[in-house]
C-alpha cells in the first residue's frame, strides 16, 4: 500500500502494539492530540490511556522513567516532541540508558525506542530543525536509526522495538508528508546495521542516511540524464554501522561523496570518511568529499538563510558532478 | 524509641509489629553494614581498595526502610551510600567485597563500576550510576511498568538531600505524583553534599517540605531510630500498594565518615560537630534500646560480633581469592548478545 | 515597604490598557498574515495581556531585565518593543532586532530593552534570570530579573534548579508563571498533581503567590511587591497568574482536538481586555470616544508595521556564517 513516511510510523506503531502488549507510548501531546505531527493519532483511542499517555513536559523524566519501565518488563517507545528538545534528557540517555548493560556486566538491559523528529527545511529555525545524530552516534551502547523511506520506517521501527538495547529512532520532519512509498501490509523486520544500495551506479558513490538519501536520489536522477552514473548508499542505521557496504561502494566507484544535513565538523560524515581512508584509500580515484550543513549553530529562520543552510538536491548534484569530473 | 523506652519496657512484641526475631535481624544488618564498611576502610588504607564510600551513620535509616519492602516483589534503586539497604535486601557480604575489589564475580558490575554502585538483578536491586538523582526516575518508571502490568510492586529510590536539588528529583516526583505511582522516595538527609552544608543547598530546613509541590505526603523521620524509620516506610508502602500514590520520606541521619576515602571532612566541619554526631551513632542507641526491652544482652552481643567478624573475614578472603575480570571481556556487554 | 499600587495614576492605567489593546490588535493581524501565507508560524499572547503588560509596568523598565518566552508579545511591547520590530521579526527580515531573522517568530530578545534572547527549549530562561539576578547581587546593583514561563514548563527540572538556586542565594529574581491551564494539548491536571503552581514555592522557602491574571491591577501589585522584596535583598518570589489562552497554541495547532468550544467561550467572559475596559469605564477614565481613538491608534500602528515589514529586506544569504563567535569591531 502506498503511504507517507508519517503514516508508516503510525501504522507500524499500531501493528506492533497490537501484537506486543508490552509496548507503551508516552510523551508530550501524544494522547488526545495524537502528537504534534500526528504520528500517534488514534493510538490512545485504540489502546487506552495506560498504553498511550500524555506525560508532563519533562524530557529527562520521559526518558528516565522509560528506563525504569523497560527494566521492569515493558517496551517503552517514548517520543521526544522535537529532536531539538532531547538535550534535557542527555544525562538519562547517555549516562544511563546507553551504559546500563555494560555497567551491570550484562545483567540489566534497557530495551526502548526513543522516537524523535529531526531535521529542517520546514521554517523551524534554530530549535525545530536540528540534526542531532552525531552527538548520539558517538555513544556506545546506543543505536541510532535514521530511515529515509516509508518502507524502511516500518521494517526498522519494528526491528528497533524488538531490539534489546536502547535505540534512538530519528524521523525527518520534512519526510513526514513529502515522502511516499509502498509499504506491505504484513510485518517485516530490517536488521539494524544493514545499509542498502538505493540506486546502483558506477561513477560516483553518494553515502547518506535519513532525509538526505532522498535528496541524493533526486540528484542522481538528474545526473543520470547527463550521463553521470551515481550509486546511492543509504546507511539506514549509523550505529551499528555497515562498514562492509561503505567500503564496497567506495571500492566500486572510487569516488565518494558523503552527504548529511547535520553540521560538517564532527559530523558523522567524518567517521565514514575516516573509515574509507583507513581501509580503502588506494581504491580511491579522488579525495573523499563531504557535503553537509555549514558550521553555524543551527538552521536560521528567514527563508533566505534557511535555504543557504540546507543540503539541497541541487547542491548535491553540483558536488557529485564535480567529483565525477575529478 | 525514646518514648517507647519508658512505656513498653515489658513488651516483647515491640514497635511496628516487629517480632524479636525481626528486630534482631534489623540489628544484624546494621552491625554488618558497619563492620563491612569499616573493613572496606581498612582495605583502602592498606592499599587494597582504591575507593570507599560509606554508609556509616545511615544504617538505621537504610535497614529500617528496606525491611519495610518485600524482596519478592518490590524493586529498589539505591545510591552509593546504601550498603545497609543492599544487605537488608539480600546481597551478601561476599558479594559486597567482590564489588569493593572489582572482581569478576561482583554482581553489581563485574568490576566495571566503582565500588558501591549497587545493582543485583536477582535481588531486584536496579543498577545505579554516579550522576546523582537519575535513579529517582528509574524508580518511577519501574512503578509505572508495575501498574501497567497489574503487578503489586512498589519501587523505592534512595538519594541524598543534596541530590534533591537536581532537576531529576523534581521531574521524578512530579511524574510519579501525576500518575499516582507506587513509589517511595527516600531522602537520606545527612546535612552535607560532600562539603556543602544543607544551608547552602536549599533555603528550607526540611526536604519533606518539597512534597507540597507535588501533592504527596512528605514525612520527616528520625533516621537514627530504625523503628521510626520502619514505621514511616511501612505506612508509605501500604499507601503505595493501596493505589494512593507516592510518598517522600526525609530521613535525618548523620554522616560519621568523610564523604569518601578521597575526602577529609575535618577541613570543613568542626571537631565539636563531628564529636556531637559521633555521640548520635544509631547502632549503640538501638542496642541499648533492645537491652532496655530485655531482648538483648551481652552474651548475645558477643556472639553476634564473633559471627559478624567471621563473615566479614570470610567475605574478605573470598573476594581476595576471587578472579579479576579477564581483560578480554573489556568489549563485552555493550549490546545484548 | 512602599504602597504596591503606588504609581498607578490614570495615565499609567490608560497606558497599560493601550498596550493590552495594541498587543491584541497586533496578534490578530499576525494570524491574518499567517492565513495569507505570509508568516509560517504565529504564537499568541491572546488572553495573557493583562498579566504581561501589568508585570512589565510593575518593573523598573529600562533598568530591570525580563527573560520572556514565546507567549510574551504583550510583555515585550510593554517593555518597549515596537510593532515594527515585531513584524520585522514575524517576517524574518534582516532588521529584526530580536534575531535578524534567525529565529522563529516570538523568540524575543533586545539588549537595549533588557529583554534577554530566548530559545525554544522551554524553561532554560528561568536559569538565565537567576544568573542575571546573581550578577546584579554581586555587583550591588538594584536590578531585578523577571522570568516568565507557562505552567507546563514547571514540570522541567530547570524549574526546580532555578528556583532552588535563586532561593538559596536570595537572588533578586521574580518567577512569573502564566498559568493558562494547557501545555499545547496537555491539561494542567496531567502536568501536576497540585492545583496551584504557587504551592511549589514551599519546596524552596520562598513566597508563592496566586493572582488573577485577568486583572492587571492585581498582577501589578503582586509584581511590585515581589520586586520590592527582591531589591530589599529578601530573595525571589514565585507568582502564579491564572490566565487562559483564547487561541490555539500556535498557528500549527488545532485546539478543538482537546478542549470544548464551551470551555473557551466561558473563559472569554473573563477576557482581560473586556474586564479592564469595564474597570476603566467605571472609573470614568475611558469613554466611547477615547476607546475608539485608542483602537484607531493601535490599528494605525499595526498597519504601519505591516507595511514597513512587508518591504523590508530579507537577510543576505552571505551572512549565514556570521555571529557564530564574537566579531571584533573594526
Ligand atoms: C550529577 C552529579 N554531580 C556531581 C556529582 C559529584 N558528587 C558525588 S556525591 C555528591 C554529593 C551528594 O550529596 P547528597 O546528595 O547529600 O548525598 P550524600 O553523599 O550526602 O549521601 C556530589 C556532588 C555527582 N556524582 N553527580
Ligand atoms: C524542552 C522542550 N520540550 C518541548 C517543547 C515543545 N513545546 C513548546 S511549547 C510547549 C508547551 C508549553 O506549555 P506551557 O509551559 O504551559 O506554556 P504555554 O504555551 O501554555 O504558555 C511544548 C511542549 C519545547 N519547546 N521545549
Ligand atoms: Mg547529604
Ligand atoms: Mg500553559
């Protein structure tokens, strides 16, 4: 069935909640309101107030209590209303959830999925546009999932909920309504840590994750018309990371463009680049290139400035073209 | 307790409905906590244990609260000072010593965490960390899950009064009170956060006053009297099990040692203050109360001391002989297998 | 202590009322702009005007600091922000004095007006107010810092930490809670188990005062008293103004999903603009002619602001990378 990215989130939550009574959802406005983006619309009606709860406006509490609930046998899927507001909960995510298995020598675990809408291009300015993945990808014990398509949303969200460890599930706000795709009715899982080649090509590899995969695919399509064959690798999860897939595409085309919306410096693109440099340097025909959000604190509001920040298909196209010509 | 002294001298079935046996158990845990703690310091000064953080002075509070919980169905989220809590909930002296010496068979963390970062899956003690107050939210979450699952579990979080200034304290009490969760918040108020006296931590004299902001009971308790502590906790637990929601206990205790083996409290507390606290030691106080009740005497005390010394020696030897973690396990348990 | 209602001369009362009217007219216009597709998002002070205007008037404006939140249009107007400034901000223009078009609308800030710049992450501003008050205390200045925030924001850890910090250090701060009963869709009863935010003051050993947020005189008196207390070195006060938001949370919200039209209609019977207008009429400070003149004045100011901002330049994309760090003045 064709559906939007947002519908895929909602329908997967519904399907999983029907089959697993341990799943509870809570966060700000997720109940009656069905979430500010409508990701949980209708779920409270179907599953009741005990399983879909409005919580007080307190992110540390949302994550901290989800840790306790997970330890006591539930599968919490808390929502952080915007990824930008996850920072009050960093202590609970980084110092607690991600460390609990290791620090208890494997005797405790925190199976939970923190869902958070991220990303810009929606007039959200500094505090409703951020890409936060690099902060969290740095943390062993945490998994970071960033689907690009409705199909992947479903398989990855179900797999995240089944996972025994804490998962940060980042959904791009721009994708919610703009990205549509076919999603089978039946349940399926996409293992965390498996990248996917979303488009095959021979001249240049674009490696990306989340929403910028879609922009990269657009760029690749345009370039194809001009005879440039672009491969697009969608990492899908950045921790665990599919290093094999990264090295494979790098070796195949010899030219790599890493694309992300998060700020350039210290962004996850640096990790991907380092990996290739370490293991596939001599297979490269050109220096690795990174295209990312500029090093300003976050996306500004005025459309002129927001556009200047964004990693658009046009910018990707230009960068890939240049690389192809190297 | 002081009151009971005159009134109930003849009674054998004493306060809180605790049988003599349970009172002896209470005393045993308190004395064991003290003796183990003292041994930890010896090991530290002897260079065998890099770090010690003590519960000395908190024993009545810790054992008194813990005995009001049910080890078969409740969950505890203790903090680093809670040696008395974990002992009273079933952790053994051997296990404690293995933690102190970071042995592979330390049930808390297999030698990964600093000592006193308690956790014991089988004993329903949830792993704790170093950043203070985080466990308050975990306890609320445990209680939330219990309610969703229709289980008769009560959860408890233990923390110091300094930690009650953290945002997580507020968020935890608020969350639990809005959802009327079965959770008890136990503040072990020793008047200091390392060197900072309570007067510089908050502008109120009682942490219990904070309960008013959440619409839950806030109870000040004499934490040097294990029976007063037990009764207050038992009432709170009954309330929680009855679906009436959380309670905050402000249990006033003394801190008889420095904050940790890396601290020297003589640099920020006067000798008189320290001597005065020492005179309030809850252990001799409880012993003389039991004696006044005619349920304890010198031979029993002698016997207990011998038994405890034997157990502490055994625990120490056991831990010393236990294997250290294999360096090859460094990478284990980052994720589920 | 000085009489707390001292200074409420007829002129001041009329000026307060004007600012309330101005805020409402401006706010209505912003929604129009939004519906026309000219402003991507709007946050309103609609319903909160009495609390916001009166609290600003009770401060020593130009000297004291306010640390507002997105709801505070009327507050910043009363602090001296102009309708033109507000519209430049709404439309993200280069000359927006709040952020030069960098932030979403309603993210106030002006060094000149002593309005601290605000982010979107709720409740952080309470800490900043405590910090400003700390500096004032250490510098022996008679400055007061007032933070405002919604009742939902009181669930955040930062609320607790800020109040505790200010209380234990006896800082000259005022924490003004604008309790409108909702955090977006979440009603206050799901936010806290107590009916009054003010009850939380007990946990910090400071006064907690409940006032009718629809009554500007009551709010003025409460803030005046808190400011006097703060300046006398007696520490902070938590004031809870009971109010109501007559419109959805923002232009992206639809409040029909979570509250009945009857409830909103009932609340509107206590519209602070109506209540205060009646009060002024009873005091014979306001008649029909004056009322109309005042509305016309506000409308003219808003028309002017709309036109002015309409033709104002957008930020130059080449300025994207500026102000990440301090720029030395050449
Ligand atoms: C978030 C955090 N900040 C600072 C510390 C360092 N620290 C460890 S214990 C402590 C004092 C805690 O005092 P209190 O809560 O009163 O407990 P007590 O040690 O007195 O029992 C501090 C500041 C910490 N562990 N966590
Ligand atoms: C830390 C954080 N979490 C979530 C949000 C999203 N959010 C914006 S306003 C709001 C509700 C605030 O309610 P309240 O504090 O009562 O203020 P009101 O809007 O009612 O004046 C929420 C949840 C945010 N801005 N910051
Ligand atoms: Mg303390
Ligand atoms: Mg509100």
